[in-house]
């Protein structure tokens, strides 16, 4: 007859006796060590990874079953960086263009933070700046009226619109970039 006992390593072993029998000793499942963790599914914001092991000895004759062969876990649980996002520059309330009506100027402008940076994201650029305004070319003034062909706007960039309107009621002549009233 055969009997099964555990040896000092807690493995089941057969112990023979004088009487023969067909009794199979239970064999417990044995597994390999865990593999390394897989690559995380995300670089930030909590991803997943797994590791696995294989069966080294299959269970038999009612032995202990195998433990789980795979394991999942969280990884890269730190917050993802959030970059600053700003609105477009818009003229400040009550801001005036540096030129009255034409020729191109600038006006003070501001933008607002739409998304604030966090977790090491790109910081915000300056909130204040300037944007172009009154960029239409000024009309060229010629003898006897207004010539709407584009001329150098630099000649009239400092010319005030109110003065221009007043000057229209007079006969104007341009002499080397100067206005002469007749």
C-alpha cells in the first residue's frame, strides 16, 4: 500500500509499503516567479500594466490549485501636465488707437487665461500686448480734392482725422508732403 506524506519542504512524497496499490498522491500546482511589469498604458494620469507567471507543475490527483497567473495594477498615477491656454488679444476697455483713423497704429490689448497651467505644464505668456488698429491706408490728398489711390501712408500717419475733415472744405495742395490750405 502507498501513502502520501509531506516532507520537510511541504511537498507531498510517496512512501512505499509492502502492499502495492494504484493510489496517486495529490500534486499541487507550482508556478514560476512573476515576470517584470509591462510598459504602462499611459505616461501620466493613471494607466495600467500587468505581469504574469506560468505553471511549472500542473495540479494532479486533487492537489492544490494554481494561484492567479496574471496581475494588473495601476501605474503613472501622477497628474498629467496641463499647458496654459489664452484667449486672443482684444483691445482693452476704453483703449484708443495710437492713430485717429488710418495709416496703421497700435492699441493696448489684453487676453484672458482660458486654462491655467498645472502639474508642470507650459506657463502663460504675458497677458498684455498690442494689436494693430486703423490699418486702412489714408487717402492721398491732391490738388482739387481727394485721390483715393493708395500712396505712402507714412506721409499722413500723424495727420488727425478731425483736421482732415476740416481740411476737406478747403482747396488743398500737397507740396513735398505738406498740406497747404488755399
